[in-house]
């Protein structure tokens, strides 16, 4: 093999995309020291998206203090492209689940206000083109907090100003945009989204995701009713029906609110990143692509990093191998077109040990050595490219 592409998502809580990718490169070079190996950090809209975009564009970071999901000060950052024309934001930096302890999770109380502060700061500094990743949220406020930070005001039937949290959703009867940041009208927003859930319903934001954010059944019922009420108000106010738009339910409804109020375009995060990379050009002539993520299952072929990589590779007949910390639904993954699907853990070990960075790196390296050794031997007498 003369050319191998490495595009690995982060192993969350363990290795970043860059760290995992560099480890794969080490494994390849152990077997094929002369091989041309290109390694790219990738992400699907959640953790790591800003780092990947900053790296591929030669950009920089802006750090500031904002409010976390429970309105406590927290240091956060966003990225700027190398040419200074595009702002990269991860909503999880200010409104993400990792900012809370398990006991603090409560989507009735959490807010996206801090995400709005990141956007407002970039607007104040001249940013007009935004790419926003909305994975990993701790919130189900449908973006009320974000809009509040951007100057929107929400009132209940008694004319009281609502701060904007999950508990506010069903109380809003009036939306006042007269104080909204003026630069919003001349700004463009693209939302990197890794799920396609609608705003509400059985597959919507509340039913699918609110439980992991701390909602009990009573909270879910109240939040679901609030999402339905707010959706109708959005349509009455903006003329846009976001109820069934794929991705509108992402980040507790933030996707739909960005679409309705900021005219955002929702795109799968991995597709957006691969377009920025001009991935199709970079992989030309490759003999193999190695991708992966912490856990591979049927969701891996539903807008996640592996599915995006596989689709690009399929266009050029390049085989793709998938590695992961653990693997479920292997038959589905193989049927999707992956040439091989490999768990990196060689034997049952405690989870807390498996996710230690040095252990994961060792397992990745060992697995890649085996994969490349077989692939290299196969290449000596066979054409590894395929068509599907």
C-alpha cells in the first residue's frame, strides 16, 4: 500500500480525534514506514468540531467568560478560521452536559444562554459567517436562553419577562425581537448537526434525549407540552413550521430555533467538515481509509463520522475499515459497506481501565498493526479497491 487516509472521531472521555489519529498513524508506520499517510481530525457536530475546523483552516481561538447551563460563570472559547471570515462555535462549550455533575442535570432549569453569549461576542467583533456544532447539550429550552442572550424577549400571559429555560417553554405567549442584535440580519448560520430528530413527538427532542439530561417522566410530559406550544408560537411569529424538520430537535430544540429565528441551514456535521477539508480531492489514489469512534453501532451509519467517511470513499471505490472501543450491530455495519469492523479491546477489561488514554492508545496501535499487516499482504497480489 502506498497511500492510507486516517480520519478518526474522538474516543470521548479518552482520546481526542487528533490523539486517536496520531496513534493510528504510528501503527501504520510500524508496518509500512514508507507509506504516505494523511491524517485528519474529524467530528460530527459535537465535541471536537471546533478543534477540527480550526486546525484544517489554520485558525485561532477566542476565550471568554460566559454562563454555563445553570447560569454560573465558566470559561469557554470559540474558533476563528485562518482567514478570519468564519466563526466556529460548539454549543457544548457553554451549554454542554459535561459542565454539570449527574445530580445537577435538570432540563427544566438548564439554559443555552451561554451559547448566545458566544454568538453575541463574535457578532460584536465583526463575525458574520457562523458554523455552530450543537451536539452534547445539557439543555431542552429550544434555544430560548440563546435568543435571550441575543436580545430577544419572551413574555408570559401576565406580561412577565421569562429568562429562558426548559420550564419557560409552555409559558411563552409573546416574542419581542425589537432588541435583537442588529448584526443577526446580515449574518449567515450553518448548523452542524449529528442527529435528524424532529422538534417534538415520539422521535423528538424530549422523548429521545431529555432522559439523559436528567428529566424524569413528569418533566418529560411538561417539556413535551412546552415544545408543542412553543412550536406553534414559532410558526405564528416567523411563519416557519419546524415541527417535523429533520434536526430541529437536536440539542433540545436548538436546531429548530436556529432555523426559525436565525435562518440557519442544518447540515450533517461530518459532511460539513469534509466539504471544508475538500476530502474528496485529498483521498484520491488512496489504497485504504481507516476511520473510527469510541462506540460503533447502527447509529454510526446515521450521520456520524464513519458514515460520512464511507460515503465519500464509496464514490472513489476506496475500502474503509472501522475501528472502535466497542462494537455493536456489526452485521449492519458490514452491510453498510465497511470492509472490516474491529473492536480495539483484545479481551474483557473493566471500562474504567479501557478508557485510560494510554490503554486505549496501545489497543488502537495494536489493532491497526494487525489490520495493515493483512491489508498490505493482500495488496501484494490483489486489488483492494471495490465497487458497491
